[in-house]
C-alpha cells in the first residue's frame, strides 16, 4: 500500500498513513537494547479505510540497518 497507494486485498485507494510515536506507551515501535540503552525504531502503519487491511513499515533505511545489526 505504501508503494502502490492501493490496498492489495480489496483494491481501494483510500489509504491512511498512521505514523508511530516512539514515546507513546505500547507503541508499535521495534525496541533494540544494548546494555542499559534502549532505542525505539518507529513503525509506520498503512491502513485501508475500506477493508481495514494493515501494512507495517520501517521507512528509514538507516533504521532498517540498525534492526539488521541488532537482530541479524
């Protein structure tokens, strides 16, 4: 949906981008821990307004690389 602006399930073009707030309790962020340091990487959600299908995306390349280093 992020790349096509169309829902892969129902074909709707009514897509909402819901940004993550890494400071919000129980956010959709990915946590990376090293010793006592915790870093949250935001995960944006793309939601189809018609059928409710959801895609999750880590949008920044450097953040995806941090995940790869932490989780292999």
